[in-house]
């Protein structure tokens, strides 16, 4: 990575002024700008099949006055701690104009499907946090879409915690992904601005500002993104017919086009009253608005017997959403070093409205067209209060205790009408009209103790949670309440073997509570051939996690010449009871309904390798692999015995620096096929590329391509005794951006290097 170049610079270059430094390791600006234009043009030509965006990079005059600079640190891609891995995004070019989904695709252990749904080591039951707190819009079926709205430029690093300690919520069987946002610590006024254009009328623009003076810190930012998505959905269910030796074969195709505008605004303020007391407040608002249109075609045949029907369904729709995040943090540090009391108040909301008008035509057998509409609403509100206290004990011990409250209020509404083609009168479609509300309250107490002796350090913790859930089927005037207690112990031990190597062991228990949409029994009829509904009787999934890891970290400057700079290998076991899964069944000759169910058993185990290093000063690499084994007991769904499979998820990236201020990046990712109770989901392959050129102090040109070969295809097969179905969802995922990034308010620097501030 570019940040590692500094570790091997000769001492005489480190002592140079910035101007002399550039002259020694960077070609003259005109030559560098020409290379920018050449590489950018080639990259964009390959990505967009001939649509080349001009680089626009011009030679910039040498600065008239630049203060001397000193290289001080070497930013690494991954840092391994006792309970988590932290991945910095400084060198990931996708973080310039992409979204949170784009950068998560490159994180080891993490897989992302075509709709943005995130999995950790193959398990989609992941708790996604932002700055350590849950977000309403990142739960439920729309989590993937909403994750695609978070600008990657706002993300500083991502924490992957497969064995979360007791202070984290027990929700999420696979673990926690914590997205840490950027916060400027530079004195005075500073900021960044960027603007880019992409294929299919995409664009991204944004700015972030910060002011730090004494005890006061202020920040703010805004961005606007226009996105364009096209996807094709294919399904061909084969359903047993009304008589022996007959069956109904359907072929359904849906072509969808969505264009969204996504604004985001945020502000923040903090004040340090004295050395021990501080107050921080932040607020953010985002959302999306746009058009969503599709054309659906269906053909049904009786085998034997030939063609039975052809129908078309055209939709003109509009979608709107708004999400907010407000948090207040009070922190009190006491005289004893390490003693700290923190209070956090947090509210996050998500509101969505969708409206669709449908026109249904029937070419065969011929029939008059029909018209209908559908209105969807979703309101999610999450309130949280956390009180955390840390106290050092004895010489090496540390105690943490705390209380955590989370309240979730989720409301879903569907309203459908049949429209008279002559008068335009509306008649309520009762089968597609319903209202559902879900209230959940979780109170938690936790305690953990950390201590050590010699090379050993261990942490033990216990979290106790009381959950109260209230399901209200408003349409039927029915409600169900549930309350239960659960205890979640965890233990983590670490032994320092050498100066750079560590051995770890972890064990914990976690839970996956079904989200509100999974409990909603009403049928979602947006896709009339592929219906979806929840199950109000779902049980929480109980999970036991075990992990053993060995890591080597050679990130010091003295050892930076090593080919393998850092690596870790982990063996893990995940045992699930009452795991929540999708179940599909035929409810008509050409209609499939997918709902939810609990499985008695679903286990996973694997060996994971994460490595980072460089071949030469100019060529850095990363290689990650997860060799996994899964086993599913789907006997209650009609399957015989246990199903199992072995697979390999792998990622690799190469960073090449033709000059110290230039980066050419290539990243590859493969998520292997995985089992489902009724079939399997096919593998997904992605290739991303990017190029960065430092035009001048504070100004850089960046071009990126995500999903270079359009590999975002989700293919699910169902093979059961009454139903055979192949469901395929293909997203036109190749996205090209080219633009500039300008940083101001700080000393000029060569890309990839850190300087004394």
C-alpha cells in the first residue's frame, strides 16, 4: 500500500523539505499528469466499453512556499487486537466515491451480495453498528439498500469483531461489524471537497469541514449522490399439476430500473470543559428519492399440454425515504488513570414511502387490461441509553460495568386498490392491504473483568438481557406479547509468544432475534410471482461461538522489508440452534411464496487466513481466504438427513505505485456457493479497479470501477419434492467514477504519507 513506502525511505530523504522530497522521488508534474490522463483513459475505456471520461488533470505549478515535512508513521491496512481486527480505508480507492457496500466488499471475512446484504463468515445474522451504536435503517430487509446510501468517504475504518465482549449487544450470531466515521483532529480550520461523474448519469459531490480550537470542536458536511441501478429477475418454478404425470412450468422475467438521488447532511460539536469532562453532540440526516419502474412478463405452460397463458405487468413507481441520527455523549474522566464514566443518548429513525401504479395486459388468452396500485410505508424508530463505567483494579486488572437500554418501534403498512378502467374508481384489495406494528424493549446489564499474568491476558464477561416484545396485527385487531431473560457469557484469552506474534482463544454465546419484518405474517405482493411473508411464531436463534487464532504483526519500520508484513490464521466453530431461514413453497401454478422458519440445527466451521505485505517498495498486496464447512438439519422441512458442503471464500488486492504519489489498484473477491435448507445459493465473483494521481498539494484525481465484469448475480435454487425453482437476480453492477478530491487547511502532502501536524 502507498502508506508503506515511507518505512523504507533512506534517512536523507526523510530530512528533506517537501519540495526537495518531491524532486527526489516524484517525476516532474507535467509527466505525472500525463500518466494520470493515460492510465485513467485506459481504465475508463475498459470499464465502460468505449465511454472514456477525460482526466482533466493539468500540471500544477510548484507551490511558492511549503513548510518542511517529516514522515512519521506507516498506516497499515489491518491491525489485529485481542478481540477484533481493524481495517483502515486510507488506501482503498473505492472509499473515495463509493458507498459503505463498496468498501465492505474488500474487507476480509465479509461477503456482500447483489442487494447489499452483508454476511460475516457466511452468516447474514450480523449486527452492523455505526460508531458503536445501532441504526434503525440498517436492520430488516432494507438494510442492504440503506447501506448503499452511506458515503464511503465518511468512513475512517471498519472493525470486525467475531467474539464481541460483554459491552456489545448480544444480537447478531456471526458477530459485529462496527463502521467508524471520520473525525478531524487537526488544529484550526480544515476540510475536504470532492466531485465526480460516472456512467449512466451518476455523480457524487460532497464536502466535509472541521474547526478545532482549544476546547471547542465543530464539524459539518454534506454530500449528494445520484445513483442508477438496473436489475433483472428471472424465475422458472416447476409445480406438480392437477393430475399425475402433469406439471406447470412458468417462466417469469422482471426488468427493473431505479434512479435515486441521495442527499446526506451532518453536523457535530464538542466541548472539553476541563481535563476530565467533555460533551459531544452530533446529528445526521439522509435519505433517498427517485423513480422505480419495471416490466414483468410471465408465461405458463402445462407439461404435457403446451402454452397456457402469457401476461405482462408494467409498473411506474416512486420511492422516498428519510433517516436521522442524533446522539449526545457525556464523558467524565476521574483522577485515577483509566477510570471513566460515559453516558450516551441516541435516537435513530427511518421512514420510507413507496407508490406504484400497475398496468396488467393479457396477450394470451386475450383479455381486457386491468389496473391497480400499491402504497407501502415503513417507519422504524430506535432509542438507546447507555451508561458505561471503567475502573482499573490492582496492577493489571480492569473492571467494566454498564447498563444498556434499547427500544425499537417498527410499523409497516400496505394499501392496495383495484382501479376501474372506465371511471377510475378505487376498490380496496383486502388481500394486499394490512398494517403491522412491532414493539421491542431490551434492558441489559453487563460486567467484564480483564487481567493478566506474564505473557497471558484474559477477559471474562457476562451480559444479561431482558427482552419484551409486542406484536400487533392492526388489521386483525390481534396482539401477542412475549418476555424472556437470557444470559450471555464470554471469555477471551491472549498469550504473547514473541515480540510480533500472539495466540488467542475465545468463546461466547450470542442471539439473533427476528427483526420486525420477519414476524409480519402479511404477504408482500410487490412481485406477484415471488411473494414474501414473515412468521409471527419465530423463535430467537441461539448461537455458541468458539475461535482460536494465531497472528504475526511485522508493521514496525525496522521490519517493513519483510515480504509477509502481517498475517493471522483463525479456526472457528459456530453452532446454531433454532436458526432462522427462508422457506419457499408453491401457492399457485406460477406463484412461489417465501416465508420464514426455524431450523433445529445449523453449524459452521472453518479456517481463515488474512495476510498483508509487499513484494517490492512499489508493489503491495493482501490475500484473504476462508475455507469453511457448513451443515444443515432441514428434516422438519421435508429433507432427509443432514446436508453439508465445503467451500472457499477468497479475496486479493494489489496496489502498485509507479510513482510515490500514484496508486493503481486491483481487487478481486469470490464468495463461494452456500447451502440453504431447500437448495443452494451460487457463488459471486467481483473485480474492482482504481487509479489515484496526486496532481498537486492537496489535490488528487481518482478514477474507480466497481464490479468490472458485472458479477453481481444472486442465484438461488430450490429443489424439493413438490417444487423446483431457480431464482436469479442480476444487478448491472459496473459503476465508473472519475473526479477530483481537494484537501485544505493542512500542510501539503504526498498521497499515502503522514506528516507531523
